C-alpha cells in the first residue's frame, strides 16, 4: 500500500496517512502466532447470553482465528512482546497489571513537547492493545472451576474478556498525535 500524503512534505519529514488495517492486523496475527482458520462449530453456553451466531463477539473471533485452540495447547503469548505503534497505550483495566505495558519510544511530533508517556489521548492504541493482549482481572489460563469454558483453557470462558494473546506484553510506541492525526518524524 502506498501512503497518502496528508499535506505537502516538509524537508526532512515524512507525514503520511496510514491504513489502520495495515498497522493493526500484523501485530494481531504475530501476537498469537496463529494462522487464520475457517469457522468451526460453536458451543451454546446456556444462561450466559452467548450467541454462537454472533461472529463479531470477542469469544467467537478468538475461536475463528484459532486462538482458543492455541490456548488449549498452552500458547497464550507468554514471553512475547508486541509493539503497538499507534496513539499510545493507557493503563486501563485489562492492561494495568504490573509489567503488562512497557513504555517505548514516542515517535510523534509531540515528543519534544513533553507529552506524558503512558497516556493515549485518542484511545485507538489502547483499544488495539486490548484486542491483542488485554484480559479481565479474573481471567486465567487454568480451566479449574470454570463451568462456562468452551475448551481446556480458562481463557475460553465467554463470560470474560480475553485478547488474542492474553499473556503477551505490550510495547507502547506512540506515533499518532492525541488529535488522531497520523504523523511521524521517522
């Protein structure tokens, strides 16, 4: 994909609009180390409101891309660092465990202005980090005591939010301005 210039180039600077899909799809696939798989049959969990026909639910997506099968084999993203090059990552519930998010470089135009590290002024980077490695506080890899789990992993519990690689760490590399302008100095 060829980047689309946002405004006339300033010598020594490149400023381009980037595709959100191109910027976010690769980390998702790399984080889980998974190949896309075809749809599989879904189980109905009585009383939880889980609709197997809702292919857009986080539980269904994790099943469709093969993450639930990987979790059942113990592949949860542990030991993997995923760089989220976006608007920043804030420590919100699901991403606030100690050591879950590592503050990396600030590549935006705001870096010299003292923008606070660990703050996402727009929200997109935090959302992407949650898709990749977020998880509810009570979510665990162990299925012990889980009556709603869809397979041999506690992460397959459709009543809890779990990202594709819930045990991965996020490296926050902010490149987007807090006003959502997609700019870069490098």
